[in-house]
């Protein structure tokens, strides 16, 4: 074969690959495309094995509990339980006002997530129906719900570049009037939510909209971020957009984001939404995450959902996205964009919980992953008074029991790191106090089980 014929043969193969949807990356060519399904050439065990190894290395840490008597000597034979309460990695969901009216919805949120994003309640369109008529009532109610249940909150969003999502009265504004409206929004919303929103999606979907840029110039984007930083220095400011990881990008997003960073725009994190149709290809998604990680900013999957009428495919999609995200060193959290079929923006085909509150296959898979990535262990101290374990990063209740003595509970936080984290617990073997009786016991039916909750009781360990 001549050199020319060899080159021609290679080019023909590449053309055939593209015609058949067999991109080397194995990605969809756009929303709803089936190319993603055809391109999954790597056996599942290959990507999953690599992801699990990364998870073990990145998301866990060794711990050592030393139990001593009040005389300072090691106490062998003590029972130690390590019960994980929160995760270092952010597992969250979008919520809406349903959390204020439906106790089953509210209970599901507080028992299965640690972060929340308000679906609409902190958007400009929702907060200011007419000039100066500002209300944060529902957002504040959701903030109170989050605070009562120890949930961290992502702020979504200050502005939105898509014209159809502007307040109706804003659409006709231009020039100084529009700039004044932007300033009023900044000066109202940012201080109002200061200290309550951990993150802010400052200007949503700048890659796919241009309402403010067309009317005020591209410098308005930098201004929005810089002014938000001035008004709330502690909030982490995010870019948030779709098609950063789902499908082959329309253009070089990294180049544009890096240009903004080089100009001094305070971008603290990259929000990759993650709205998937068809099948999630974990190999392709990892490649996209690797590319975004070159920007050296934390990545959050901010709006994950998978639309598929087949709940088993939906479950596999969820696992692929979550396992790849949890395994990636640049990713710090993942937020699903709704969970219940009765309040899911894309309907039942994107839900993990059916309308009757039974879990579908995707919901069961989600709970299995949370069980897999949560550490609850128990053991006995040795002659040296030590109990050792390796657990997922996060906060733990460390509970120590000894025959005929009152249990002791302390908190341990496993942060990222490679060294052993140590906790020393003094224990009084003569203390036999009895906990108070719990009060305000409540029970809520959910998915063939009962969720119990009660007020904290003095002296109780769990």
C-alpha cells in the first residue's frame, strides 16, 4: 500500500466512524442524540474499577481513636462506634416551595441530601415582579428550612443571560436604565443573602445567552462578578452553564473562561449543569471534567438529571455520573435538579422517586451509592487503647461504650489528607448517668418504611 492510499484509508475510516456516531470520545452529538450509547466501547468494569480506586484514594482517610481512663492510661476492651453524619463532598438537590407544604418531601430532603439549591425562589424573575416590588419571602422560608436541617445552600441565580428569563419589566430596558436595574438587583439580593448562600451562580448561562452583554457590553459580566465579590467577599462565585460535560462543546469554553480569569474576573468555581438525554457515557464525561480541571478551579455538577423512560437506564446513568464525579479530584459536589416525580421540571422520566413516594430504580441506586460512600464501623480497643478505621471524609460521631458505664460521644472530622487523623477520648469508667427521655417523637411513612425523628436528649448518644 502506498503512502497516499494509506492516508486515504485512514481518512475513510474516520469518516465512517463519524457517520456511524462512533466518536473516539463516545459522546452525544447533541441533546437527545444516541451517539453516546453507540460509543461506549469500554467495558463498564474498566471505568468503574479506575473510578473506585480513585475514590478510595481521594475520598477516604485513616483515623485512630485512642481511649484512655481518667488516669491517662490506655483503656482496652472499650467498644467504639464511628457513625458518619456528613460528607466532605457535596451531595445535594434542587428544592422548591414544596418543601414548605409537604412533610414527606421535606423529610426526604433532610434525610438524603446535605446541600440544596432553590429551583426558582432566589431568581430575579421570582423576586421582583415590578420595579422596586422586591420580595424574598419564599426564599427566606426555604433558608429557614435549610438552617433547621443543617443544609448548605447554593445561590441560584443573581442574573440569567437568556432573554426569556428576565423579569418582564426588565426586557424593555436599555442603557442607563438597565444598568441601574442591574445595580439595584445587586445591592438588594447580595446583601440579603450574605452569609446564607455558600455559592452564587452570578450570571447563569453566559455561553448560551447575551441579554445583558448585547445591551450593556461584555464588560457588564466582569462588573457583575466584581460587584458581587465586593458585596459578599465570602461567597464562592461560579460560572454555571450547560453542555460543559454532556456533549461535545460548540466552542472552546476553557479558552473563554481563562480569558475572564486573566482579566481579573473573580471566578471561584465552574458549575457544569449536567442535563443528559439518552445514555451517560462515563468515559466521555471524565474527559470533559479533565479538560475543565485545567482551569484549576473547583468543579461542581450543579444541575444533574437524566431523562429516560426506562428507570433502569436512568439508574445506570445516575451511577455513571455520580461515580465519575466522586472519583474526580477537581469535583467537589453534585446537585441533582429535582428528585420527586410530582415536582420534577422534566417529569417522571427524570425522577428518582415516583409520585406515590416509592423509590424507582434510580432512587434505589442513589441510596445504594450513599450507603457505599458512608462509613459506619464498630470495634473494640486493643491493649494500647486504640481503635483504627479508614472512612470517607466528613464528620463523625465517635461513641465509646464500656461495661456498666455511661457512653461518651465526641465529634471527629475527617478532612482530605494522607496522614492519620487521631482523636484522644478520656473515659470515666465510673460514670453511670442515664440519658433523658426523648421528646417530640414523630413518624412519617415513606417508601415502605417509617422515618422517626425526635428532639435531642441530654446524655443520649444516638
